């Protein structure tokens, strides 16, 4: 099953929007779109490399973790967005795609 980056991104943004208040979302939505697209693309890359036998589960988890940290850092640079709001948006975005991603890669990438 090939990961559909566009579908992942759409689901992630809807989930993230529902996890924070409207004011916070209006401040972070453009940044979240950019960062979540990066996460979705990283997941597609991980799927490709894992299925080709070119990436271990440990490497895949590290790669995704790096993307999550980058997204968190970017969201934290927005005035008025704190750690709890950034984490809530990222966690909601990942939770909504968890089953799809884990099934596609064949292991628990998103716990």
C-alpha cells in the first residue's frame, strides 16, 4: 500500500485544527501545513525505504522523530503558541494517521 501524502496531510490538518482553539489554529495553520507536509513526505519515504529493505525499523523511528521535533520547534516559534498547544496539534495529527501508516509500513512507526 503506497502512502498518499495528500490524504495524510488533509487528515492531519483536520485533526490538528480540532485540537486547539480557533485563535491558536489561525496563528499556526500555515506553519502546521508546511510541517505536517514534511512529516507526511517523510512517512512516504520511510515506507518506500522500508519496503525496499533499505531502512530498519529503528532508523525509520528515528527519522520520524526528527521530523516531529522539527515540527514542534517551528510551531513553538509562533507567538502565542505554547508547548502544550504545539504538542496537542502534532499528537492529534499523528493519532489520526496512526493505523494507516503502521499498516502501510508493516510495523509500529507511530505509537
